[in-house]
C-alpha cells in the first residue's frame, strides 16, 4: 500500500514532466517484493478496500502511459514487484 501511495502521484504528474521513458530500478541484490502484508489485508475489510483501490489505480495509471515503462531488478521479483515490472 505504501509503494502504491508513493508512486501514484508520480504517475499522475507524468503529464507535466514529459519523459521519453520511465525507468524503475530495484535497490537490492537479492529480490524485489513490494507486496502488502497479506495476513493484515485478509483480516481488515477497510484495508482490503484501501489496498485494492490504490493498487488498481496505480496499475491503471501505468497502463495509460504513452511512453515505455521499464523495470530493472536484480534477483527474483515477487508480489507487487511483478505488477509494476510488466
């Protein structure tokens, strides 16, 4: 949820920045997993609504980008990392 909330304003501001490409890089060497706490999400209906609202909003914004969206990570990519790497 935190990753989505951080990236949504970036994608919304795209129209003001006009980059030729958007490049995301992972900072670690072993894995990139930006998933939420599945147990916490399962236990809270409000967290479910918040998580999926922000997750799908971010995915929609990425899908509407008119420029390439490239993700480069080292190691395995899991969870929310997969969603923003496609």
